[in-house]
C-alpha cells in the first residue's frame, strides 16, 4: 500500500501505540495457529453458515445489519453499514429505473450491477462473522477473537476487537471497521483489472463525473416530513477518500443523538426494498407510471414533480435483479502499513450533512441527460 499520509502527523496516543504493538505481535503469530477444539470448530461452522444464509442480496444484508444493531447498539458500524447498504440497494435498482436505464446500455447496467453487488457481498462476508463472533463472546463471556483468522479477517481487526473487548471504545472500533472494509475492497474490487476496464475506464466518467452520482443519503422524519442528510463521494477510486467519507458519515449519524434517534426510528419503521420510493414516494414509485415513447420534458424541478408528470420509476430490488452466485473471496490480508492507525484519531471538523440541494440538482441532471440522449436518437 502506498503512503497514505503526506503531512506530518501528531504522535499516536498511548492506546493507538498499544494497538500498533499488538498488531505486530499478531503478525509474528500468523504461522503458528493452535489446533481447534470441537466446540470451536462447531462455532466457526455455525457462523459461516449463518453468514452465507444472510448474504443472498442487498436486501437480506441490509436487514441483517439493522437486526444486529438493534440487539447490540454499542456496535455503531452495524447501523452505519445498514444505512450505507440501503444506498447500495438504491444504486442497484437505479440501473433498471426510470432515469439511469435511459443512459446506459444493457451490458453497461449488468457490469455496473456486478461491481456494486460484488462489493456489497464482500463486505458482508468479511464483517458479519466478526459481529457473530462478538455475539458469541458476549454469550460465553469470553474473548473469542483469536478465531478471526479462520474467517480470513485482517489481523488489524483482531487487534481492534481485543482493544474493544477491554475498553469498549466505540469510536475506535467503528473507524477501524471503516478502514478495514474499504482497504479490504481495494484489491478485490476497486483495483480489480476487470472492473477497472469495464467500470472505471468507461462508466465512471459517464456516471460520476458527468452526473455526480455518488450521493449517500440518510433519510429521517421530522414533523411529518422526510428530511435528507448525507455526503457525496467525488473520488471513488481513492481508498483514502472513501475512508474519510466513512468517518464523515459516522459523524453525521452519531454526533447528534436526537438526529440519530430520528434516523433509527425511520430505518426501523421503513422496510428496505431497494426502491427509492422507500423515502420519497411523492417522487418515486416502484410501479412504472411512464408513458410509452417518453416525452421530451423534464419531470423534476427543485425536488418536486412538474405538474402532470408521472413519478420516476424505481423498482424493488427483487424485481430488478436476481440473486447472484459469487466466487469465494480472494484470500490475503490488506494490512501492510501501520500508518493507517492515524485514521483512528478523532477529527475536529464538524460535518453538517447538508445534501438536499445537491441531490435535487443531480435528479435534474439525470432528466436533462436522458432528454438529450432521446433527442439525439430521434434525429438519428
């Protein structure tokens, strides 16, 4: 991994220095794991089986994160992962929806879905065994994180879970999981030769630079009205930018306890279907209301439908995509550079999460781009 930090950093805190030492010890231990007892083998099999059963599609994963968070609210990443995974589902169904489907070929949509689905699947199969091992540790009142190598989880996270078990430091655990998941994806998806060629070299310009696609939205209800907060990722290929985005999203969700409660209430009350109708039924519908032929006029202005316009089609995930079978995750530990520990320091920057205006403009861009493409096809 290349150097992530160009500027001089403040010295690591005592607790982070201890984590650094612990990871170094674990690196030396890697080649000499102890034989497992029958009980340990059975626990590993149970965790792997449960993870597989829940890792069917974006909807099952997203629900699993929320259910775990409700049972273990001290694991903040479970709720952050739930809310980000909702956005992953919305991005997947957008590919078959009433806007983006007009801008992509069928092959492009298939490739981009494969990219989104693979990342969503990989993260779940890495993080959920960690959660289930934590649940087992609580049940048996015993630190069981020495079993993490049998799930091919990074030694970085083994050290972090040991730290959390002793100190209950929710911030360090959450940010460490952000670092872990984004670093885990780097070689397996982001730098994958196939996706670099088929997604980043072609679709990234079309979808991200042109339309500013990568919004992460957190809806919540206040005074009978749905509000949106979130962030936009502008450099998806940068692991550093993805980690920093994760930290900002964590701050947006958990820094304000009242707002956190509102987002939690909305998430528990609103079943995730993959359709954007989940949060804006006045603009999106999971039934296609569009007229054959598609009129050459924009339907959206300032996040409201223009008079007489049909709602934007946003299908449920089950109607848009069939479940995919995945090849096993690539084996290998991403942890190479101890300087990732600097990400675990607290940021002083305040993030307000304002995103409504930017998101509204993106919806309008989609409409205008689709109209332009339709007009060109008519002229041809």
